[in-house]
């Protein structure tokens, strides 16, 4: 674990600093990422490359959480910070994780019953209301809600299982 910290802590801190533009927050975030990594016990069964990817994913999630928390507390981000968070060229680990998440979601969506999948996609992709979806699928609005909740639950479980 000590070697992992020595190998990646500086790179992880720089990564966090590029996103947050705050040295103190980047240092805190780096420590928090390592603490969460150790707490996950992932290091007991991973090789160095997998550990690096997992650490970067933890850090990315912590950055998003921090930005959301600051937004909720009424702090706004300068425009240049928002541009940094929406990186035009994601790092290789983010691309790999995104592809894995996409594959897991696609498999989950493909396994859903037709109306459940349709209700979710009509709502989340096309932006239709529950009433509009109910009319299209010839079901009640409350049934639309149930279909959407079921689909979201299945998608969430598929993402959680792809992380393991």
C-alpha cells in the first residue's frame, strides 16, 4: 500500500488540482481517495494497473461530489472550472470505465421488458412526461412511474456490479 501511495499520490494530486484549481482541496481529495481505496479492500485483490484505475475513479467521483456540494451551498464555479470538468479528451482510464459502464447499461436495458425499457427511454432520452408516456404505451401514469423505477433500479444494480 505504501508503494502504491508513493507511486500515484503526486499524479493523483496533480489530477485533482487540474480539476479543482485549489491546492489544499486537491491534497485533501488525494488523501480521501486513498482512504476510500483502502477501506474498499480493493487493493487486496488488484494488480497495480487496476489499482490505479480504481483510484482515479474514486478521485473523479470525489471531485464531482465536491463540486455538487459547493453548488448546493450556494457557491458557484467560475466558467473556466466548468470547462475543466467537462474534459474534451478524457484520460484513458475514464474512457475504459465509460465503455465498461456503457456495456453494463446496454446489457441491463436489453434485458428489460419492452414497456419498462420504453418508459425509461421515453422519459430520460426524449423528455416525455409520465402522462405522455402513458398515452403512448396505453398504460396508466402510475404504471409509467413503476416501469421507470424498475428500469432505474436494474441500471443502478448493473453499474454497481460492473464496479466490483
